[in-house]
């Protein structure tokens, strides 16, 4: 008979081969897993937390508030009819024309001229004012009859400041004037005109118009009055030209009329020149 193979008798609690293999595999898996976890922790630190969804903030841009500044209410007080508004030609100068035809000048403290002058265009009178104790120019010193502009050539009203002076000035109508002082632009104080630059060549018919409107816009005076202004008015003297039916505080002086048949008619009777035949 054939002999049966012999098997080693099992020894009590010893594990089988399969069990050992399984345990070895399990240990290997545990070790590998541990190594992986340790490597990840070292390389990446803490496990990243799940990203929370960001809150969406709606930005509402409101239109900026518009502050509306209202223009201040201006109370306009009507100026009395007797007040002449200061012009830009004579800055910082207040002028009041009173109901009696007189004038109050109150220029700035920088004004150093000796006089201020009022020209009453309606009455054809020039009045010169000196300074009072309050620094205003209210004291009437001189009055002269004059001729302002005739119809169509009216002398402009306003407050101005004198500038140039010329002993003789050639006029737009080719006549000549003596003792001239510029009031404004082409507007001057000057004597009644002459046909030529000759004191004996007076336009005597024009001379007889003194005291009424007769000029082309300038303020004409007799020779002696024009010379007084020429000699006494400082550069920058304030001149106000206005209208009033009253001549002013010194009234209106009488004018001289020349007899057109008189041989002396070519001379102004008031000219102080020693050669003036009226002075003989």
C-alpha cells in the first residue's frame, strides 16, 4: 500500500500563512498611510479650510448733494434825482447835487487838488468849490458864465478828472482856443475861439453867445475866466457836469456883449494882454 503524506500536526494557537500575509499587508498599508499623512502635514501645514463664499457688497453710489447758494437779495434804493453817480473817470469820488443847485464833493482822502468844479449844463454856469472843515468841497469860491454844447453836440454829464493843459489848442472846426484844460477826451475848458492863433482874431459873434448853449461840446468861457481856471486848477481836479434849473450858490454872472461894429471886436474884452485895446 502506498504511504500517505505526512502533515505536521498543528501547533496550538500559531496563525496560518494566510493570516500572516494579511497582517503584513495591513501593516504595510498603515505605515504607508502614516508616512503620507506626515509628509502632507510637513509640506503644506494645516489642512486648508474650505473657502467660505464671499459676501457680495452692493455699492450704491448716491448722487452728491448739490448745495444751491441763493444770490443775496439786494435792496436797491433809488438814488434821489439830485445825486450824480460817480463815474469811472474820477474814482472814489462822491458828488451830491442839492436841490438849490449847489454841490457837495466828497472825494477820497488821497485827493490833493485845491478845488472841485461844477458845470451846470442847463444854466451854463461854472462854479468852483473849495474845501470845508470836514474835508468836503462845499465852499463856493468862483462862478463863471459859460457856453456848453448846443443841440446835437451836448456836453456829456458825469464826474471827470482834468488832465492836459495847453495855452492854445486847435479845434475840430479849425478854430483856435486859448487856456485849454481837458475835462474828458475831446471835451475841454477853453476860451471862446479865434479864427486863427491870434488874440486879435476873436470869433466875436460866438463870443456874444456866452451864457447859452453854443459849443460843439466843450465848455467855453471868456478869456479871463478860462485863464483863471488854467492858472488855478491842479492836474486831476474833479469836474462834475450836471443839469439844474438853478445856477448855483453864487448865481450866474452877467456876460459882456461886443458891438460887432466896434473896431476892437477882434479882441476878447477880458483878455489881460497889455496889447488889448479894451484895456486902453
